[in-house]
C-alpha cells in the first residue's frame, strides 16, 4: 500500500489502473482504508551488499490509498515472492540470496505511558496454574494499538500475557 499523493509525486508517469473490486485494509491503528486503484512500478531501494551501497530494483504491485500517514507499507505477502525477510531487531529488510539488506523503519516512535492497572474482582489462582484476570485502566487519548509491558511492584507480579501470577 502507498499513499496516493506520495505515489503521484514520486511516480508521475506511472500507469494507474482501476481494480475490479475494492480492497479494504484493516488493522492499521484503528483505521480502515479502501483502495480502488493500483499500479505496477519498479521501486529503487537503497541497500548495502558487503559494505557497498547499491540500489535494489523491486517490481511491485502497489495499492493506492488516500491519507495513508506513512508513505508505503510493505505487506507480509510481498516477502516470500521477493525472497525478502524482516529483521525487527536490526530494523532491516533482507534479501539473503543477494546478500543484501536495507534499513527500514519498523514502528513509529511513541512515548511511553505509565498506567495503573486495577483488577475488577478478587481472584485466587492456585499454584502452578493460570487464569485470565479482568482488569480496568484509564482510556488512552489516541486510537493507536499499544504494547503492554508490565512493571513489577509489591507482592503480585504481572505477566507479559496480561495476567497476575
């Protein structure tokens, strides 16, 4: 997916074709996007091969979306046909067969917010077992997806899965 305005600025001569049916994409924050147009273009991506700067040429079918906040999203469906893999720790897009990698941004920088999480009811969980515990928290001022990383305080420990042990 690409932002339509960004695409038209960077690929002014590209042929844009209508799609036979609308494509609806959900799961980007809390928004959903629709696309009714696509294009097949060659994208030149700066990369590194054995400490040498090169340009990788990728031919991609891109779906145009109005108002996409980032310029381009590479879907997982593009990885296998293009023999690419993602390394989230190193923030790279890799072509193992080519011995090539490119730096990418894998997430937006969002500030950490500390929130108190309270249980709704008293729950006793026997040793060596697990159970979901209903919790409440103050709502966020934005509609983004958030990662939950617990901080440990007192005698109860909050697991990464969101349950008290």
